């Protein structure tokens, strides 16, 4: 191994090239924007079947495939453990000095103690990103929530450094686990601040609008996982209670019992303004959809810096956010806020439809400028490199 190189093993994302969610995009951008020649990233990548070539290069990062074990929901835990074992073996075989193991999310806390000991024996350090309040998500049963909380405790207790992408999460970690005196730092998640490559008349965009029955700036937009803690009931119900003539385009994979439950409560299928438009995986098209929305509605209340919020602030002219600490921390005065009280969001919708073009333009510039100033991927990658180089 080349001397003077700081090796960083990233475990916990599904891997790169990014095809999935927030952590995958983070790792992709970290490698894509790498400037330092003294850092070598090694990235665990999940596969259903092991290919002939287990290791490969992507954006300058060394990637190693780890096969999902076919054991249901627990496969994420075994994936992290298998990736960690592989990384430690690689470190030993290659005589790597002072490695950094960076684990994303807190899935393996009950098992991390002996691995942390081995990392330290090899002269390395354990970094952890706790993500958000996973143990608060409504989809988990009570036993699973207890496991998540126990796992978070274990990861924080054994980490040499906890890297938080939200100041609110950092304050929670420092206060909730004060007895362990955790070392923490804050580095935000990033956002792509460039405009969509699609023109207004691009067939990919105009065809999508026509298919969904939408018009530019004639719709409100929601983008996010279809889960209760993202407050779909409040957002859809309040939109239905409003007098707006615009549509509500909901980009999500809406299905299952939660969809049936919402329909039973709200009967939203009877309101022609409500349009469940499915998922959009083409990132250029999704960015264009954001840019052409009249306003974005954000109801997330569990988690750290939310990627869909950053993208909306970078691209959408008006942003209506649930008033919780995570969202205010990110948007500050560049957005408008609602709470879950009856009439709050519907009144906000009525209010912004009276905005003149100059006020809309000011909010649009304020939000995009905030993202460019604090959340550019280039800046995030540089901050990680500085942290890694200082950790040797």
C-alpha cells in the first residue's frame, strides 16, 4: 500500500453507483467531488448475487461487493456485519495503518463492541453517522423500535467520532448520551444546486405532465417515502380543505395498508385535484418537476437533514414546511411553515396564492441561495476531507 494515504472504509450504504436513497447519493458525491490525493475511499456495495468480480473502481473509489443474506428484514444487519468483517480482513492483509471505518446508520450496535476493539488494535478509528431518529418511525413494531434505540446506544458508546448531518441530531446525541461523553461534529448532507438539463419543451417533461394531467406551476408537489411519519394524512387532508384550483402531485410509491387507511379516512380519490403520480427515478426529470411546481409541501418530522427538502429548496420557488427543528434548521427564513393543527396548512395555501410575483421571486432566490451557500456537494466533500486528514 502506498504510504501517506489515509484509507476510509464506508459501510452502511447500499453502495455506488447510487441507485437508491440518501446515503447512497452521499457516498456517490463524496467520491465524485474528491479533491485530496491523500485519501482512498473503500465502499461496501450490496448485491443479491455475487458477480465474478468482487471488487471494482467507481469515481476513484475502491468498491467491494457484499452479498445480501436472504433472511428478511435482518439482512441489513448481517450486510453491515459482513462488510465490516471484509474491511477488517482487507486492512490486515494489506497492512493498512490508521484506517478509518465509517459506518452509516446504527444497525449493528449490539455487536459493535468487539469490532471497535479490533479496529483500535489495528490502529484505526470508528466513525458513525447516526442518521435520524430511526427508532421513532411508525412502521416499526415496539420490539424493533427497542432494538433500534439499543443499537443507537451501542454505536454512540463505541464510536471515536459521531458525524451528524443535522445540528438537531448532534444536540440529541450529545444530550441523550452525555454519560458516554461522545465526540461529535456536524457536517451537513448536500444537494445538487444546478438547474435541470431538460428544457421547458423537452418531450420527457411535457409528456410526463400530459400523462399526469398537470400544467407548469399549476400544481403543488410532495416527494417522499409513503410512510405515516411523513404526515401524508395531514398534507392531503389540509389540501382537500383548501379552495385552491391547483393540483397536488404526490411523487411516491403509494400502496399497501397505509394507502387503504388514508383513503378510508379522507376519501381523497373523490377529489380530482389529488394526483398520486407514482415514482420518478430519472433525476433530471424529477428536478424539472420540482422547478415547475407552484410550491413544495414537506411533512417529514423524523430524521436529520432530509435530502428531498434540500432538493426542493434548491429547485422549487415556494416551500411549505412542517414546523419542526430539523426543517427550520435547514430552511430558516427561506420557507414558510405550518403545523399539524386543523386549518394551518390550508390557511398557508390560501395565503401564498395571494403572493405577487415579486414576493415569490424573493422566496425562490432566498431558498436557492441558502442551499448554494451551505449545502453544495463540493463543500460537503471538502469538509469531510479536512476532517479525515485531521484525524490521522
